[in-house]
């Protein structure tokens, strides 16, 4: 057996190669450490829309410069926002850009500190205060009653597209977002079907490809019928039907309760041939709900990132509501796939704001 001192020496050329490889590995390790935990040196210099290129705005903030300025006016972003419980204030424009950047990506707060030249604690305060401000719009902007006068025209549009239900004006479905395992209420948030902890939302999609009604968050154990009852949507639909004096209905999957204003796909094995044929025809129209869920997740991947969904320690419900509202405004600005499919153009951003301005300031 060879002793250590008796081991043969490596050729000089091989030693040089190993040293170069070691130096390269150390360099990559330093880069990875800087990316994961960068040292932030800030000057607290505000960031403005003009400081980003148009491509960066559309890619990282989802809106162009002109649309961003209009959206800031419609959302009534003030010149300065004050952090609650603090004397620190932030420029409204910079705070709104941070909100969009955070929802549109999966970056850590420390990376936002690098982009916006603020300390991580300041980034957290700025994000929370602008999130709360925009949420005041989101909580009143997605109510089906706002579209009451347009419901007959939505019925006509769907009928013109070949929808076999002559009174249908929109579609309803639920969606779920993964969350981290909560400290309190684990059993209530656990969804046995997906075998994960979830929060659930109920969504009504209109032919103009806007979210007409958004309800939640509900626990992961809640099914579609439970959310329907909690939202009070059926009596609200019945009241709207009486006011407009026209038969209307939503269409959903088999999990929903059947009523005059809510029709559904057949349930169980006793469906007739006609019911199965109708469900097959309606499936291609009901897909619009899945399109809106896909658009929301594509525009704002932050809300689908399970590492960021910590109920009890984050305002996850506010973030989801705000993401849904921003999805509506994005459709108003740029349209969507369902607008061509159903032949109904979305309102402009200012037209959409006028829908809920009375409820916002009432």
C-alpha cells in the first residue's frame, strides 16, 4: 500500500488545468451567490416610466408607457404614498411600477431593491402601501351588477356566434392557487382532490373577455356549490333578471347547482342524448373561462408561485384580486383571444373605470 508521500506527482500541465478549473468553479460560485443574495447599495433615487425602454415596460410590467400613464390616472395613484405606521413616503409612480414588476415575475425582494434602488425594507413597505391602494379599486370593479345594462347585448352576441342556449350571457368556473402549508387551519385549506393546500376563487367571464365577477378567497375544501352559495350569485342574477325584464343565465360545469339563472353540464350517468349533445356544443364556448385563467397566470406568475403564497403572513387575497383587476385592464388595452372569438370588443380602460367609479367613491 502506497503512503501519501509515495504518491506519484501529477504532470505540471495537468496541475495547471485543474487550477484553472478550480478558479472557474469559484467564479461561478461567486456569481451564484451574488445573484441569490446580492449586496445592495442604494441611493434612494426614484425610478420613472421614462427610465425603462418600451420593450422592458411591455415585457416586465405588461403595459406600454402610454397605457401605464393612463392606468395610473384611472387607478388614482397619488403623487406620494405614505407607508402605514411610518413616516416614510414613496413616489406613487415608482410604487406602481414596483407593484407591476413584482406581480409579473418571480423575483425576490432583494432583486427589486437592485432594480428600484431601494433597501429591501423600503421595497416591502412601498409594495404593501400601493397594493392596498389598488385593492380598493379591485374589490368594487369586478361585480356582475356593473354589466347589468349590457347583459342583453351579451346574450345576442353569444347567440350570433352559434351558442345553443339563447339566454346565456356568460360562463362561470372556479380556479385554485397553491399555497404554502399554513400554520393555522391546515385542514380547512387542504384540497383532497389535488392533495395540496389551496385557495379557491369563483370567476364569471363575459363575452368581452373581462372578469365580470370575482369571488374569494375560499378555503381549499370549499367546492363550487359552496362558493356559489357564499357569493349569493343566484339571487343576484334573479334580481338582475327582474330589473332588465329578460331571461338570462350563466353556464357552468356539472358541479354547480341547477337553477333558472344557472344552467350546467349534465351530471351523473342518467343524462339523455340531447343533454350530452348540448354539453358538447357548449364546451367550446365555456373554454373562455380557462382562457382568462391562463392569461392571468401568464401575465402575473407571482400569484401562482407557491413559494410566495403564505396565508396569514402575506396579503395573498389582495394580490389575487389586484392581479385579476390588472388582467381586466390589460384586456381593455390590448384585447384578448375571446374578443375575436365572440366578436365583442372590450371597453376602453376609461370606459371600464366609469363602470365602477360610483361604487369606488360611494
